[in-house]
C-alpha cells in the first residue's frame, strides 16, 4: 500500500471512529460531498440538522455499503429489493419503509426513509467500517452543494470532527424514487432508465 493509501485508510479509520462517537464527518460521494453521522443515533442526526440549519420537517437519507445492509435497518419489499439490486450502488435514493431502529428525527416522523449505496470507493470504504451513516449534502441549507473541499462552508468544516478528502466529485444530486408508489420524486442520473424499469415492472 502506498503512503497515499495509508493516509486515506487512516482518515477513514478516524472518520469511522468519529461517527461511532456521535460526531460529524464530511465524506465524498459520486455526486457531492456528504455530511455523515450515525444514522441510528438521534442525537447525532440532530447535530446534522443543526450544522446544516436544515428544517426539521425535511427528512435525511441514510447510506449503507450494500443492498443487503439496507435490509438490516429498513424493510424493503421484494420489488424494492429487485430495484435496489438493479440500480445500487449508484446515484439513486430509494425510499422504503424504515426499520424500528431508525429515529424519528431522521425521517421527520415519517414511516419511510431514503436509502443510498453510493457508487464511490471512498464512501463505500467508510460505510464498510461504520453504517448506516446520514446521506445529506455537506452544506448549509440554501447554499450550493460542495464538490471541492476548498468550497466547503466554514460552518460545516467547523462542525465536522473529520473531513475525508476524495478530490473533486462529479456533482449533481441523486435520483429519488419511491418504487412502491411508482414515482420519481427528484430526477437526476439514471432517471430515464428508472422510469422504464418502473413501467416495465408494475406492481
């Protein structure tokens, strides 16, 4: 392993430890930088909302390293599992029924939660160490999402215990889809393919 890989591995270990301690971290994804915290820890999730100054009525998604891991904290139907196996990892958020350990603050009191499996080696390496982790952009609400750490909001940098550098990210946002309702809530990458899948596989 090169020294660069050593440095990244150390940063990921440090980030995972911070998340387990209830702290916030900034990590790269295949869209933008995310703000991560232990998604099943209500206090940690509250810190995410506070750092972003996010409206508590707007839920936050969670990230896991695999479709199988998603099934440990949520209750996807067979059709939702089939969809997830088709499109994840990828820039897609799948809205499914939450499991009993998912706190109300994450879902804004709702019974469903967005699930991400990011198609990004660094994000997945973090999630292999600790999961589930909050999956929300690392920016103050209302400001632009961050693709480069040089552009990270000072408030977010100050709030995060660890910032994992993954270089410049591609940008954009994930496509948000509710498979059970057959609805795309937010169009992004793969939206056309997702639409076709939903039409070809009705309930």
